[in-house]
């Protein structure tokens, strides 16, 4: 992301949380992007309630003008291993835009 930002070669970045090494590294990448005016799209590829919670938290903590969206894949699970837990992907906007106060919280 530093090279992309420095060379000005992108206006949008897709951040896959698991692929970049987790939520902390994804946040660092997102912060570099924001500092250089690059919009972001957040993806969770784990398919679990926890992976979707990470994506939702990162997307919600991104200023709206830089947040293009987030993608979660709970709906692709054959078996929900944590029914009724974590963010529900019932409505796309509720998962990605969420409450006014971003972040992961103990329930």
C-alpha cells in the first residue's frame, strides 16, 4: 500500500483481512490508504461470524467517504457453527454500515 500510495497508481484498494495477515495489518493498510485519499473495500473471506465481525468493524471504522463497502460470506456457509452469534448478514447495509460507534464489543 505504501508503494501504491507513493506512486499514485490506484484510487481504490480492496483489503482482504485474512490475506494480509489479520485485522491489525488490514487496519494499517487502510490507514495508509486513507492518508493518501485512496478509497477502500473491505472483504472477509473466512465465512465465519468472527471473520464477518472483523470486516464489519473495519468497514464501520472507515470514514464513509472512503468506504466503498464490505463483503462478508456467512451466507455461503453450509452449516452455521455459531447460530445467532456475531453480526448477521440479513441486510447488507446493516452489516457494513452498522451503528454509529464502530468496533468489536463483547456481547
